[in-house]
């Protein structure tokens, strides 16, 4: 199989679950499949501006991918990124191999509602609820859903916006409940090794890994901010108590010398 045609077949299988189309219009077909399947699994609207296939270079670029916030949260996007790049190696036989999936500078919103529920957790719950049922017995080989291996998934320069303005913090009078942090590069490692994973599960595994990493980071950052505010509150109360004690001491000294 020639590399160009093999890569094309691989990309369509990966995104569309095995439908073979002519090269003409393939990018738009893949874009539609990402939107439809992504919205189905994540339980919220997924949109893609463009999918570009560079077959001779063994590359696909997904441009302007946005995932809307789930119902019950603020308007806007939970996830948006300008470009996702897939670099592929030789496509000869199963399991087919994707060398690298690169997601650079995504903007991710971690929002908490009044009940303490997070938007990313809601998306993760929808993903888990919509996963296809797994069977204990080995599945028959499916030519329309081949086995895939992703060597590495890299998510870099994440701009994480945390927003817990709707969450009550009790006596902790926190002035700033929305802020932005930049996360370090996250490597999901390989997916599907050693024998490969069905193509329709590869994207699910990538999204799950990314959600787990970002949710953990968001919780850590939120805890740091709350701990800092709590410490500040305690110090303020201590300063007030010190002032009260100083005033009492002054009064007593005045009484001694009157």
C-alpha cells in the first residue's frame, strides 16, 4: 500500500469508523464526523472550522476545535484550540501507527457551579455514560474499525481558566474567584500498545487522559488559592486580636499612672 493512500485510509478510519471516501472532500467529511461523534460522546456541542490533509507529508491538521460548556454552566467554551496536528508513520498493516498527536496552547475552562459540580467532570461523566459497551470475549476482527497505536500525545502551553464565582466559600470572603494559570506540558504517553486499540476508542482514550490531567491540575490550583485566602484570613484575624490586646494593655497602663 502506498503511504499517501494508506494515510488517507487510516485518517478516515480513525475519525469516521471505517467509511472509505475518495480524496475529494475528505477533510470536510472528517470535520463533520468529529463534530457529530464528539457531540454525541461528550454531551455538548463540538465544532471544527477546518480539517486539512497533507497526504504527502503524512499529516492532518484540525483547525479551531471548540467544545461548548455543558448545560447548566455559563455560555462559552469549555475547551478551544487553534490547531491539533497528527503526524503519521508508515501505514502497512495493523495495528496502524500515529507517531504524534500535538495539541498546542488550548484554552480550557474549569468552572464550578453553586453545588460544587465542575463542568469538566460533567463532560467526563457524559463520556463515560456514552461509551460503547465492552465485552469480555475477544471481538472479531473488524476491517472497518482497525487496531490503532498512538505513540505519543502531547498537550502543551495549556491556558487554564478557573472560575468558582458561583460557589459559596462561607466565612472565607474571597474577592477573586476567577483567574488563569498556565499548566506545564502534559504527555499522555502511548495509547493502544502493544496490540493496538480499536480506532473508535482511540479518541475516547485521548480525551479521557486529557480530562483527568486537567481536572487534577485545576483542583490543585483551586486548593492552593483557597489555602492562601484562608491563611490571609487567619492572619487578618490575628492582627485584629493583637490590636485589641494592645488597646487593652494601653488602657491598663493608663489606669496605673492616673
